[in-house]
C-alpha cells in the first residue's frame, strides 16, 4: 500500500483524501499552510493529521503527494515547487470510475467517482476529472485541466493546457478549447474556443471578460479552475 500525503486540507483536499483511501492508498496525513488559510480547519474532521506545511516538506522514499487544490494556477505553481524538491505525485483513480485500458493518464491526475475516460483518450499531468465528469474516445486533455462534476468533453475533443470546464459544461465532438480558457456551467461548445477565453451559453459565446494568461508551456498542439 502506497503512502500518500494530501496537499491542502480544504474542501477538495478532503474529497481527494477519501478518493485515495477508496483507491487503496494509505493517507498518512495532510500538508496544509495554516498561515495562508487561517481558520480553514476550524471544526473540520480530517480523518488524518496535518503533518506540516508545504514549505517545510522534504520528500521521503516511498512517499507520494496528492494535490488537493482545484484552483488551476495555484495547483500548477505549488506542484512545480514541490517537484523541484524531488517530490513524487500520486495518480488517484476512484474505483467507481471507468478508464479504458487503452487510455493514458499522466502523473498527479485525479479521476473522481463515476468519471469516465474513453478508449484512446489521454489525460495530461495534474488534470482533474471530478465526479461524473467524462471524456470520450480519442480526446486529449492537456496539463493541469479541471473538469468539474458532470462536465463532458465528447469524442476527439482537444482541451489544451489549463482549461476549466464548469459543472455540466459540454464540448461537442472534434472541438478544440484553447489554453487557459474557461467554459461556464451548463454551456455547450459547438465551435473551437480561442486561447485565454471565457465562454458561456448554449451555444457558448465569448463574454469579453479579461482573459487569463495563456500558459507559457502551451503550443497549438495538445499536450492541466475551481477553488476548494
């Protein structure tokens, strides 16, 4: 049984700890920056101790980290800092999820309860498919993307790096969503979405909000925003 520490004991972190236990990991505790989140654990039952902060963490042999942050920018930045120190990431797949044998999952990926990953799909490092989220056959999900509960990317979709699909957002087959873009809850994407866009509605249209910065690592080729 692999020993896992969950990074951040907020709402998503506590959910992730439960997913990891169900997946057969030993959840030894949490790393939580109390100074950054004062009072965040008041009255909360974690089921495992807070063992320290991310700043103090030093990797140990045989120990994995599961990143319990849903905010894309924070998830990426903190993970890169921890990896630079030699940390290793856990990929957590809940036992009720269905992942096709021909699909591929990167490091630090989270596949939540009842999620679906279709044949020959690929999920990039650090991406999250939350409860009941699904990606169809031959779909490519980039690095550090977040699919909220019930979000859907249908067959042969490309989600570039750091894309966020909110709850019940749907991307129709063969569409591409550019890096750093967000699709609001309940929206349906029928056309390609440019990088650093915010779209909403059915059909989804640009809402002209200030775009998020395009991830520096992104290219036009496929290669992973919520808070806890």
